[in-house]
């Protein structure tokens, strides 16, 4: 049974295991890259080192945003046109994605290296964390080309029907990173610089595996002729990944505002300026890891939803999303219980510190992540809309969550209740966004039967 026949006839649960499990693993590994570094930095350098990585985190999010925009945009374009039988467009879309990823990485590296100090100041570096941030950031900047390419090429490999290779690339990078961190930090005594080099080496390992996979494509007819005239497809590819780009890039904006607000209001509290900014950064990264289950399910389902939508198999599209939603709710509910009942088991992973640090870290987990279970509608909904070829709606939904609601909530709650009020911006924004997301999804759901004639195959 070839890949197209499987997409239109195989059981949804089995297809999701094939496509989404590798996607979940790859996203978790990507998210854990930074978190593993923070665990070792917390143990070997201290919480000021972790504060520095929080300052650099938005820079890596820009790379993630660009990698996903081109990679997932290309993968989504490939799936939709593969379902429609337009193989020439599939070939050129893949060819357009590869040099675009490389170009984005080169541009980012140049910008970061030229403007690193003012960028660090913009993202909330204090006098105590600036030197650490510069040491870590310079090295991370050199690796941007590997960072962007490894992220985007993973989506292309998965769209080609090689989820195993996509997962293998991510695992290779993770193994290199998790071994490299303790060796560089403790054995070689490189401190925070060692954590940065371990991250880059992991990204290089992932990129190399993906290059091997792309040289032997199974479904995508990729060859030298594919690159002829492919430039014209770059806007269409980027448009298909617009929601993913907005989802990640808005994190950059929120991080800049958030870090500075935590520094400002933290200085007016018993916790000081560095503890709130550092612990909140750790909390966000924990949340990103948890999000990876819902996002991985949704991202892995893109070939399934996109192909069946292109074929007019709307009931399979609906069944796929129902499965994703139910599984995501159950997982996030379990995570919520963990954060509420045993937060210290997570906090202590990032190093022991004084009582004020531990106290605020526990508050971060319990308050900021209180309503993550309802955030599932935005997380899965934006990718679902993107898979249906509705990137504008998906992008609007992402903007509502990340910009329109959360930033005003931080300013208002911070002004009224101080640094602890900032923590409540999390559940407030998640709850309000869930209401909007459900409305968007209901509209898309009702439109499905009217978008074409139901085409039952197999």
C-alpha cells in the first residue's frame, strides 16, 4: 500500500501513530534542547546562567519561527497538491524550501552577531546576567544556519513519507546535545559557553540526517530540474506556514515584554529583579515541552488532513481532528494535576537555590499553567485551520492568543497586583482565547460539507 492509499483508507488512529508520534518526538526534542541546557547550567553555573539563557531564548524562537514557516508551509503545500495529483508543484515546492531555509539562517546569524548587546538589553538582560547572555548568545548566533535548516527540513522529510528518518534526525541531535552539555560544562569546564556549543553540535547532527533523507526522497520527486523556476513558489510556501510563524514569532514579542515586566515589578518585590525573570523563563520552557504533545499531534496530522481535504474526504478530516482534540485534552489534564500537586519535583531539576527562588518558581507553575487544558483549542485549532488551507484565520487566532490578549493582561495585572499579578496573565489569556478558538473551529466545521462533494474512496 503506497502512502497516498494509506492517507485515504487507513484507520485514523494508526495513521496518527505513524505521522504524529515522530512529530511529537521531534518537537519535544527541539523544546528539550534549551531545557536540558538550563538544567545543566542551573547545576553548574547557577540561576543567573539560566536567566541569561532566557534572554537569548527569543533569538532561538525567531529561528524556530522561520524554520517552521518554510518547513511546515512547504510540507502543507506538498500534502495539499499531492492529494490533488499535482506532482510538478510538489517537486518545485520542496526545491524552493531548501535554499530559503539556508538563506534565513545566514541572515539571522549576521544580524545577531552585529547587534547582540542591544538585543540582549531589549530582551531584559540585567547587570548580573548580561555577560553570561553575551557569552552564550555569540556562540548560538554562529549556529543559526544549522538551527533553521534542521527545524524546517524535518517537516519536509516527514511530508515525504519518512517520519522514521525525521525522528531519527531529531534523536541524533538530542543525543549529541544531552551528552555534550555535561561534558562541556563540567568535564571541560566551559560553563555556559559549553552549553551553547553542545546545542549547535546537536543541531548539526539533525541537519546531516535530514540531508541524507532528502537525497533519497520517496514521495516528493526531488531532483536537479526541481530547482528550475522554483523561486516563484516561495511566497506560496511561506503563506502555508504563516500560522506557525506567527505562533512562534509572537513568543519573541511576548518574551521581550514579559522579561522586562518581570524585571521591573520583581525589583519592587521581595524577590528582586532576577528571580522572577529567571523562574518565569523556566516555566515557559516547561510549558513548551508540554505543548509539544498537542502541537505534535496536530503537526503530524497535517499530511492526513491536507491530503483528505484535497481529495474531498471531509469525514476523515473531521475524525482526525476529533481524535487529536480528545487525546490532547487528556494529556494536558494530567500535566495540570502534576503542576498543581507536585511542582517542587520539577523546580529542583533546575538546581537548588534560596527559599525565595523556590517559592516563586512554585507559584509560576501553579498559577501561570493553571488553565493549559483549555489552551488546547488554540494549539490544535490554528494548525487544523492551516491544514485546511486557511492560513489567515489560523494566524488571526494565534495573534489573538499571543498579542491581543496576553500583553494587555500583563500590563494591567502587573500594574494592579505587582509581580504576582503577572502570573495570572497566563490563565486569563488562555481562557479568553479558548472561547474565540471554539468559535473559529465551529465555523470551519460547518463549512466543510459545503466546500465540495463528499468523495468516499475505499
